[in-house]
């Protein structure tokens, strides 16, 4: 009797599925489907990333590019060696070192902030350059089939058939 009542109200298994889909469609009018929004956002990111990567497929190997690449590699070793040289300078000429450090103390604070920003953006840009060269996002595979769900769906009677 309950089965007959449910079949009358929902139109069998197909009717229940149609009712569920219509409820889902109606709910998406008021609140967007979050999963679908994430999927679309991911697809847009992958498309933008792949189109960006096509611009940098072909590396030019001219003399100017080699010179610029060499210059780009200089600041980090120069900063490291320069810091070590400051210690040597402080030991070799303490008075001259003290005089120059006193002069550095007179530099206005906004100028220190500007120097920090330039150095931070330089190293940040280099790190971003190397990150872009790697394939960070692997191609996504379709999710594995849910065995329990497939078994449950197989055990359900076909639409319009009485078990």
C-alpha cells in the first residue's frame, strides 16, 4: 500500500528523480550550486594558465638574453658577499665603518621602506618566474566511480517495473 501511495505521489522511480531534479533546480534559483561554481572557476584557471604558458614555450637564446640572465643572477651573491665584506671592513677600518653606519642611521625611514619594497619585489619576481616554469597543476583525472553507489543503483528496480 505504501509503495502504491509513493508511486501515485512521485510517479515511480523516474518520478522521484524528476521531483529531486526540479527541487534542485528551484533551489539553485535562490542559491548557486557551490560545487559547479568551483568547477567552473577551476576550468577558467586552467584555461588562463595554459594560454599564459603558451606565450613562454619558445625560449630565445640570443646574446642580449644571456646578458640579462647573467645580470639577474648577480644580486643575491652580491648581497651575500657584500654582507660578509661589511664584517671585514668593520675589522679593517673601525672608524670609517662607524662613520658610514652613523650616516646610514640618518637615512629617513620612508627611504628604508622603499629599499625594502624594491628588494622584496625583486626576489618575489624571481621566485614567481621559477614557479611559473614548473608544472604546478597536474591535469585532473575524472573521479573514480563510487562502487557502493553503482551497486545500490543496480539493485533498484527499473522505472515502470513492479518488483
